[in-house]
C-alpha cells in the first residue's frame, strides 16, 4: 500500500484492510500500482499486455458493451454478468487546486445472486483479460443485480 504524506489512522487502516491505495490525499478503488506522476489506477503489473491501456479508459470498454464478463466471487465460484451501460465521460474541474479529472462508470447486470458487498472483485473478459475492479451494488431490482465501477483519472 502506498501512503503519500498522510497520517495512517483509522482511514489508512480501513484502506489497508479493503485493499485501497492512497496517493496525494485521494483514494482510488483499484488494486493496482500507482505511477509516480499520475494519481489514477493503472493496469496491474501481472496483467501488462500491449493491447491493454496503461489506464482504464472509457474507449477501451465501448466495443464490449452488452458482452459478458465473469465475476470471480471466490476461488472456485464465478458468476456471469453483462456490461449494460457505459456512462458518458465527464470532466470535473477543481479550480482551487488547478486540476481536472475525467470520470466515467460501468454498470454490469447479472442475477440476483451476485454479491451485494462493495469490494474489489476479479473481473474477466475473453478479449479484455482479467482486471480487479471495485464494484458496488446500485439500485434495487426484483430479479437482477446491478454492479457499478467508477473510474477517475487526473488529466
């Protein structure tokens, strides 16, 4: 875990337990190393592939809208879910700190048996490969579950 000039305290302990990484006062929900000059999640070293971008970007996921992904729930358990929505990219400006971020989200839909717990899951796709994403359950639906991953990158 990377700690950049922050007191560990309860927040740091919680981040460590959940596998979050800290950089320059911001929390990112991805189990990935942080580059020295960027504060956004990068692809894990074990998954480096020339076809995989250094940072997860919206355009990389777009061709795979409405395709199926495998969610690894445990060592021997996986569930199938479908990428049903990719939000438009938004630019957020912090004028006080003179920084800008781009953000987008992915929504996956699957059976009601998908986990409700917000945590980092291993997600696999036949073309995109494996990635660790922080997923959280959103909305309440009688027959299915929607899981969302949010991406934020400094620009």
